C-alpha cells in the first residue's frame, strides 16, 4: 500500500514538474515573441525560385517578406515594381534578398560591363598576334567559362657575349630556352567580339552578320587588375621582342590546384630529367647559364 502511495506521489510530482517547465517555456517563448514583435521590421523582396544569370526577373520569381531591420542589407529591394522587368547579370538563389544594386534595366542586359564582377576587369587578348596564334584556339578547343594557364618562353642569353657568339645563339637557341608558368587559372569570359548592341558575336560566326574567324577573334578574360597588367606585358613582349613566346594550356573544369610557379624548364632541366646531350657546338659548362 505504501509502495503504491509512493509511486502515486512520484507520478504526481513528475506531472507537476512538467507543468511548471511547460509554463516557464511558454512564458519565455511568449516573451521572446513579444520582444520580436516590438522590433522594427522591413518588407523586402526575395527570390521564390532560383533565377539564372542574365535573366529578366518576372513577378512569378519573387515575393515580399517581412524581416527584422538589422537583417536588411543596403540596396535591398522593398517593392516588387523595383524588381520586375529588371535583369540580373549574376544568378540569384531561392530565398535570397534581391539587391537593387546588383540588377539592371533590361535595356542594359547585353552591356559587357554587367558580366564583370566587382574587383575584376575585362582584358581582351587577340588569338593571333606577333605572327603567332594560340594553338588551342586554332583547333577550336576553347569555350566561354574555360580556365587556362599561360606559359611563357624566352631565350636566356648570357651577358657580355661577342657578336659572333650572339649569332651562334640566334642560330641555335635551344640550350638557352626557358619556359615557365606565368599565370594560372584564368577565366575565359567569351571568345569573339561584341556587337553595337552589346550582344556577343562568337568566333566562327556568320561573316555576313559580323562573325569573325578564329584567327581574327579575341579571347575575352575576366581577371584581377594585376593579372591584366601581366597579360598586357606578355602580349607586348611577344609583339616587340621576337625572342619570346606565349602559349596557353586548357584546365579541367574540376581542377583548382596551383602548380609551382617557380618551376623553370630549361636545357639543364631537360638534360637532368631526360639525359639530353648538349649540342656539339655548346660547351657543357655554359648550358643553361
């Protein structure tokens, strides 16, 4: 009998404790909701579906939602009419707040500048310059969105040579060639040129519609400002100094690794790795110096 009474007391105590905890939780939640309801709020426009890049925004893609003021970013759209009919140069994910600073009028949809993200610049490299042509473009292997590395070869001529020695090197520069990776993981924005209305005229397009051949096309990069300076220097070096050469290699879309920028392939490297013999006319000690 006493055991049953003790069990009943424990059950009643547990029920009472649960009621007390429930009342406390309810009170805290109610207080939080009350405080939340008193916070200043704002209505913002959000995406109700994923919006692809370079898309005109329709009313069916967005909705208005109320959020606390402190979560509202500068430029957040607050009215549907500020968004509908505009276009977004970049993709917008579902649930993201639409920022009026990142969308543009539909008339500017094809403006090339809208394809360049903040902190980047557009650099245009012709496929053919200095009498040479990028072999990747020549075989039509490049596409917009591809990423490439740039290789640079020079002739590392020793100092204080006589005229005869320089002529000898000009006739046989192989022992003095040096090749290195200058830039890595450059993004190709487009291949071709832009028409007056901003639309892309792809390389290999119909000549009657302004299309150009691969040989006369441009590779349009979106790069950091420093990378643009390096691209400019490499192009000028290959144009004005015929003893240099720029080439391009194509990366896998899944490759984000950086190679060793300090690696230099010269005759010493080739001789040590592949046991190449120096030319008979070149002393062994002078090769690669």
